[in-house]
C-alpha cells in the first residue's frame, strides 16, 4: 500500500496553489482528486499544482490531472503544474500531458501564481 497523500491548499485572488507532498498513485489519490475537483467547480478559478515534492506518479495520477483539467476548463478556469521532479516531468512529456496542461519546470510561485 502507498503512503497516504499529503497536500496543502493556499487560496489567492482567483488562483489556488496546491502543494502535493507525496507520490501520487491510484491507491492514494482520492483525497487530492476530491479537493481538486471541488476547486475546479468554482467558475473561473485558476489551480496551480506544485509537484516539487512528488518523486513519482502512476497512470491514476495522470487520469486525475486530466479529470481536473477537463472540469476546470469547462467552468472557465485553468490548471497549471509547476516544479515537477525529473521523473514526473518525463512521464508528463512521454504521455503528452505537457501539451494539454501548461507546465512550468522552474517556478517559484505564490498563491496568486506570481513568480517570486
């Protein structure tokens, strides 16, 4: 069994920064998925997911990101990923999710999505 997932949510002006603290896998993603889908239901919201502490993910995590992207864009919002570790960045590239979801591989963002 995978370690339970940890994450923090910080709201800014229309943008929410979500910092994930563990690997994202099919058997631990549900609390994060629920939180992200809840955020995505707010019309026009921007969601920034910080992956700097996520060393690895599986297809369940990729599916989660697609679900959140579809939901948030349907409500006029956006999803952006920042700081993926090399293995996760490679997975996003190989699966072409980096063409669907904007990814910033070298970002230091605050809750409003502004570079520090």
